[in-house]
């Protein structure tokens, strides 16, 4: 079997597990609820969801999207978030043969669907996701460097300061961006900076391009110029672009313009 497919098979359960956690985070964190207790419950009848009905994606399919107890429909959002998260983790595992790089990029991308959904729905990026991530990823980067793997803590710090710092200035000057966006940009800059600053540039370019396109679509749909449009989803999309195609984008730009 191809090595890339072996890596994908190893990454898939991890991605589904993180995706299942992120469905909980999407619904509980904006309400200030714990993501640990109580256990998952049916949103209609409140019945606790047993272990056999809590397998990511599979349980939803077997139950045909309904609660075992009351028969109420369970939103398709749950399996879609799980699939999107798992898909990004698997793609990162395929894209990066180096296991540490795959963990760093896959771990970052696994957060993006849930963060984008929370920001779209509630206009916030929860600190309870950002602060642990801003602690965990530096530890992983330093550990990777300590054992001789391809991750650079110095460039990670530069990436954090560049991407997070630029958005901090934008937020301070314009007032049209929240500190959640700044922290998310800092996290993206940190992780991709550890691989190379060209990845940070690709993430920023992707976010700006997609944000501009999203703004044009919003205007075409009749939204005013002063309407609040969350930027978190575009930061998340830019991170996905950089994580999967950052090397190619940077090479194309350098070859064409530099």
C-alpha cells in the first residue's frame, strides 16, 4: 500500500475524533458551557447519547439522522463538521510525509471548520479554543525542534508577530476586526511560520483574496458596505489554502514576481 494512504488511514480516526469534539465546541462554547460535562444529549428530548450512538458520522448514518429515544431529527451539521475536520486532517497527512509537520498542520486545520462556523453564527472566536492552542502548538514546535525535526521555533515566533501583529494594527485602527481574529491570525502565523514564512504569506494572501470575494458577494446580495462580516471564516480558509497548497503558491509568486 502507498505510504500516503497508510498515513491517511492513521490520521482518519484522529480527525474524526477531533471533529466530534468540535461539534460539541461549536454548540457549547458560545453559550459558556463546558465541553467535558455533561455528556452529549439529544437537543430535542435531552436524553443522554450513549457510547454506541456517539461514533462520528457512522452513528448519525445508522440512526438516519434521528434520536434513538424520541425520533427527533439530528442536524446534518454534526456529521458535516466531523467529515470536514477529518478530511482536512487526512489531507494534511497525505500532503506532509514528515509526521511532525503533518501533526502541526493537521492539528491546526482540524480547528478551522468549527472556528469558522462559530464565528459565522455568533461573531466570536472563543478564547477557550484560542488560549489552549496558543500554548499547545508552541510546545509541539519546540519539542519537534528538540528531537531534530523540521520545525523552527524562531520563525514560528516571527510568523506569530507578523500575522498577528498586522491584524492587531488593523483591529486597533479600523475597529472592524475583533481580538479573536487577531489571536487566530497569531496562531496561524505561529504554526506556518515554523515551516517557513512563505506559508504565512500564502495564508494571508488566501484570507485577503477570499475575504474580498466574500465582500463582493455580500454586496451583490444587497448587504450594505457597513454590514458586519466576520473575518474568521476567511482566516480559516486562508489557513486551509496555505496548509494544502502553500508551497506551490509561494513558488508561483516568487517565480512570477521576484
